[in-house]
């Protein structure tokens, strides 16, 4: 008989109980500055290249919603957007930590596939696991499929392993699993119909490139090898989806440290006229250009020309991404607010699929956001909300069971859990 999710969580909380025989180690095989560096996205300060088909004289051009609707109508197919996002949290114990990860796939804006799911008592999806114990002792888990004991490169997790690195690994591991195992099954149902075109949206980069790839030969260890394996797995999953004619687009929302557009602006005398000398992040450039240099056309979103991102330093093959930047105004009644800005990323194969469909990435973004009454992609937003909700619920349950069994939490974790417990009691008393 398959154990229920609650039974597995209960077993896990018992195994995580406090231990007087162990102390939490604070040593790490890498210096803190090195660890922070390898987790940093490559576009912040890596040795990447920018390739432009022509000199860009206008960074953002208006794209009217009327024309976007017309283009989507001429497609003669209904777009189905499939959004993927994940969430992770940690519980800090006296002798180690526990990493909790969840992931959600949303079809359109309503139907979701969640791992793990709180809507059923059974662990209905056989995923890779969603709990990583970082402890000084090994946890026996032959009958506990929710526990992960090795990182993507095959190294054992232990109490000295970086919590932030483990959280990154777990989120990407779960997203890769959805892309590789779950999304193809969902998409097969749509490919049988000629009137539907599925498009897959991933929250964040379409595939991860961090400074770990730049420092791979310098810092080759469990962290850099893990990033390398996660990249390989993601590219393989994307290739299989694209081979079925499905575009895969990454939607990057955090642009405050990226320096891609800084190179574009400095390579264009006309764009440079809009900025003072200095180094500016993508976020700063887009906000300033939209406010001071863009021709505002009511009823429009704004998009950039395509930019090719190339990274080939010490790699067996170059990594290429096609980038589009998009700005969505806040709304008719929200004057003065900065627009929502996104970097849309995809591979050369997805670029060809979109060209064959006579679409750009901003058409897909507009379809999943503005045309559904939102300034954010709805399918990704729903996945984000569900993933965070489920990870918080599991976090609070495990925290309460650990405390009840005599274990101890860090001050911040205990305070966070107590706030949640009080809120839950107030809701229960109300009903």
C-alpha cells in the first residue's frame, strides 16, 4: 500500500528530531565569496557576448493591443500557455537544516498539476522528492520517496552544504522534472488537435547560466558540477519539447543587476544620447528609456528588437539565447507607476518555431497577461502562488511536528512558525 503524504511527512519529522550527539558545522569547502559568486547569474558580470543583426536605434517600440489581437487571430489556432514555477523554503535546526521544495505546472489559468499536492492524501505523482535534509548524519530513506540525499551531480548532502545552493538546486531539479516528465504528457493531448498551439513559459531564465560555468575549471567541486548537470538536464528537456514543435520561453522578472542592455546602449550612438555616462542595469535602462525616450501610444505594450546572447568561454559548445525585452504599462488608472518589465529568453530552435507561426515572444506574453486583464503572465502567476502556498503549508506542518517531538528550531524559524500557527487558530475559531 502506498503511504500517504502525511505519513511520509510524519516519518520525516521523526527522523529530523533534535540530537544532542551532533553539532551544526559552520565550515564550508568554499569561501563565502566564492559560493556567492558561482550562484550569480552570468549576465551580471560574466564574459558573455552580445550579437546584433543591426545597430539598435530604438530600444522600445509600441505594439498596439489591436495589432497583437489581429496577429493572434490570423494564427488560426488557439494558444494554450503552460506555466511552470517552483518555490523553496528552509527550516533551520540546531544540528542542521531541511530544504523544502514544491513545483506547479499551470495549463491556461485554471488547471494545475502540483508536486506535491495538498488536494489529495496520496502522493499521486512519483517525482524526484522534495525534501533535502542537510544533517551531520545520514538519514535512511529507502521507503521515503520524498527525501533527496544526493545533489544533481551525485554528491551527498550534509550539514556543511550551502543552504542557498541546495534551494537553487531543488527548485531547478523540480522544474527540470516537470519539463522532462510531466509537460510532454500534457502537450501530447494538445498536439493531436490542429486548432491548438501549446507554448511553455518558465519563470526565470529558459536555462540557467551562472558564474559556476565560468569558474567550472577553477572551482570544480560539488557545487559547480551540480550547476553543470542541471544545465545539461534542462537543455535536453527543452530540446525534446521543441522537437514536438512546442516553443519554450523563459520569463525573467528580476533585471536589477543584469548588464546586458548596458552593452547594447553603449554600442549605439543614438541610444547613448538618452543616458548619462555610467553603468546601468537592465531595469534602470528600461525604466529611464520608457519614461524619457519612448513614443507613448495608448493601448500598447512595448518591446525591443531581438538580441542574441552568446557564451562560449571554456565550453565545448557555445550557449546561445535569443532575448526580447518587454515593458507593460501599469494601467489606465495607475499613472506615474513604472511599467512591468521582462526579459524573454528562448533558444534558436524556439525562435524558428515562432517565426514559422509568424509570432514574436511578446505576442505570447501579451496573450497570457494583458489580454487576460493582467500585467503579469497569468499561467506563471498561478504556478508561483500555488507553489508558495504549498511550500509554506509543508514548512509549517513539519515545524510544528519537530517542535512537538522535542526538537528545536532557530529563532527566526520559530517566530515565523508561531505567526502562522496563530493565524491558523484565528481562522479556525472564526469558523
